């Protein structure tokens, strides 16, 4: 049958293995694509956290309480925030400052509240759910919230303050 034909006999035995290797490679590529496309696409918490941290970083650098509470203070310009990002109700940012001096009965001063104000209540719901025993995960349809604090010292009066930033994002949802 295969007499005097050199080099042809190996193809018969190689062909089934070649198909097996092609099937393994195809299944691997398909599995990789499926895993990549079905990955977690909800980055709202990371967006909210980044917004809060960057805003706190901006405000705590060379902190001056009298400048922050003055009538001419503009958070958009001071921290290079884009006003258009807050117009379509995808983001929320609340900034408050509180004096930590003992005996100071001052309530926190609200510096700014930007974006969708209804997200404030949604953040309160999420925080209360996380403080329950056992903690419950935030509801997937609510905006994801991040609350951050930073302790700062006023460069003019040397008084201690706490800056609180609460941020929420409804933007980064994979549709």
C-alpha cells in the first residue's frame, strides 16, 4: 500500500493529532473571549472613590479655612473639576469641613454639593446596609458611594479640621 513512498507514512498518524491540537486551541481562544467579555464591568465604586480622593487631595494641599468658606470660592476651578460631568446626574460630590477643637459646637460647614442631590439619600441607604450585622452588599441599581475623610491643619490659624468628601457614581455601568 505505501511501499516505496518515503515521508508519506507519518502524515497518516499526524492527522488525528493535528485535529486534536486545533480543537484545543479553538476551545482555548473561545474560553478566553468569553471570560474577557463576561468580566465584571461595574466600576462605579472606583469612580466615586477616585473623585472623593482627588478632591480631598486638592483641598488639603495648602489648606486655608477662610479661603474655602469665602463667597468667591469655586470648587470647579480650585480642583479642576469639569462642570459638565455633574450636569447629567451621573455623579454626586458633597464636601463639608468641621473644626475638631474641643468645646467647638459648630456643625460641619457644607462647602459644596455638586451633581444629583438625590444620591445623598442613596448613599445613606448604602452606608446603613454596610453597618448592619451581617453587612449587606449595596443594591446593584443604586449609585455606588464612597465617603472619605482627611485631617488637615489650617496653615494660618494652626487649627485642626476634618474634610469629608462623599462621592457617588452612576456612570460606570456596563450596559
